[in-house]
């Protein structure tokens, strides 16, 4: 059932909708992972990393909304439900309980790296069928790479 009909041809829409849904799942999970670590971080760099994690959460939430709204604009219903996120995320498991600041940084470097890798694949996949979605993915990737760099610098 179409509520909104996409201007994209069906084959292009399939590629783009898969990319948008995958990005939505990764971004929702990234916000959850960063918030989980934010609540449980301990150690001498607690405050600075605690605040830095909230920056990632805000960024991931903003971008997930942009991605979901792009999907909706193309007539594709976005799915950010917990089971969908759990089944489709490219981020590994987040440790439960207290997490030492150095381990928190390492976990965020890994999580961001996983999302960036998949986001770059989406950039490549959407260039031809939908440069508008590709542009969204390029902007998201740039911001995630900045967060990735900043977390890597924490453990340098």
C-alpha cells in the first residue's frame, strides 16, 4: 500500500529504501549504545567522556530523524522498533554494567567505526539511484567520522 508514491523508479527505490532503513537502524542503535555507556562510565575521565557521549547521542538522534523522514518522503515507512534495530544493527554488543573510561572509549571507537563502514557503503550504493539520499549519507558520515576521530584521540 502506497500512502506516498516515490518519484524514483522501483529498482532505485528498493536500493535507496534498503540503505535508508539500514542507516536508521544503525543510528538508533548508536544513540542507544552511546547513552548506555554514558550512564555507566567510570574513571578519571568520566566527565569529559560523559559529555562527549551526549554529543554522539544528539547527533545520532538528529540524523535518524532525517533518515526516517527521507524514507517517508519516498513512500517507504521507516521502522525504528526495538526488534528491528536489534536484528539489523551493525554495532556489536555493548557491555553491561559499569564501564571503565578507557573501555568506554574503545567501545565507542568500535561502534562508530562499524556504523561509518556501513554508511560509506550506503554512500556508494545511492549515488546513481538517488543523489539526494546520498547527500544525506555523506553529511552523516562526515559527522560520525568527526566523533570517531575525537574518541580515537582520547586513547592516543
